[in-house]
C-alpha cells in the first residue's frame, strides 16, 4: 500500500535577525542543534519564518544555508508563495536549484473576492505543471482570509506534482471529510499543534508545527506515542503541551516563539517590524510554561 510522501514532525523554523539583517550565523547554529533531534524535517520560509517580511535575496541565502548545514540529514520544505501565479512559479523554480524535498505554497489572498475556487484551482494547477519540485498546498485562513474548499482540494490532489497539504485551519472536520477521498500517498499535515493527537488518530500523516521549533523532542514523542497506539500517554502529553502551544501560536505568536528559543539556549532574537517585541506579561507566561514542562533549570 502506498505511504504518504511526507509524514512525521516538521519544525516550522524561525528566521534569526541581528538588527534589521538576517543572521546566517545564528540560523546555522540553530540548524546544527535541530539536526540532532528526531525531527523528520524543516520548513524554511514559512509563516513562522517571517517569510512575507523577507526579500528574495534573503530568502535564497537562508535556503542555501539550510541545505549546506543540514547536508541531507532531514527533509527541507521551502515556502515559495507569491501573490501572482507567475511570480510564484518563478520563485519556486529558483528554489528548485537546491536539493529540497518540496515547496509549501499558501493561497494567494489580496484580491479576496476574485479568489474563487476556480481561480485557486487554476493558480495551483499552473504552478504544479511548471514546478520542478513537488508542491504541498498551504491552507491558513486565519492569516489569508482564504480557505481551500474540499472539492478544490480533491481536484488538486489528482495532480501528480501536488503531494500534500498543510492545514492550519484548526478545523478537524476538514481532515475528517477530506482524508477518505485523498490518494493514499497524499500527505495531510496539520499546522495546529493543539490538534496533533486527535488529528493523527483521524488519519493525518504528521504536522508542520511552530511548536516543534521550540520543543522538537516532545512533539516527536507525541507523534511516536500516537503511532504506537499508546493513547493514554499520547493524550496526557498533548494536554501537557497545550498551555505552551496556546501561548506560542495563538496568544503571542512569533515574538513568543523567538523568546522561547532564547530561553532554551537557541537563538530567537528580535522579530522584524511591524512585529513588536514580546510584552513582559508574555515573557512571564512563556517562561512559566517552559518551566512546567521541565525545560528550564
């Protein structure tokens, strides 16, 4: 029986900044640490990587560094979305010069009223025909205001170069309705860390998680426990991770994720404006959540 092409836990990595510039040195140091974790791979230039705030040159430098430091130890997925189909194709095929496993492409979103299911289908099919890398669709309606509908997903999944979806909608019903109608080798990856245990039991292949950039070992443990049908331990761990995940992904977002990395001895550093630094209240809550998980001495 065919297996999903992408399964397991992928960390959505941050982009380190030193002042207003990207810090390849800090990025490289973080990656060297991640290489020693059980993660199945990384996403570079995703939402957690502040990709929308980077220019193409910075983006290419980060991918080149990731490929060099990872040296084939993990699968690398790269976010390549642009607002136009043409620019998305162009940037995707710039990334294709690197030995990355796939590209992750969020829905365009600016001209919302015109981005009908027919428009999204045309966008992704043209990209899939032209791309020299496999494509993972990216559904993140809380950021884009655009949601892929089930019928469009089913039609896109028939294309041989569209191999999966990252669904960050937080709606498990989408997974429940979609999974029985998707090809066996199509990877349904969750983007909501709070739903990992439930989603895995319902047929998700894994997750692309911001939380996995902060606590990769625990996220991988959750995946493994669920796959081993150790449901009591898996559900207990999911509940233990819930407060930290909520702070990182819902309440405080990127400034919170970067602060958590700093607390754990990795490089988080500042976010890029217009994202503001984390509040003192946020720092206290995240530090306490890390301490409750036994991660701070």
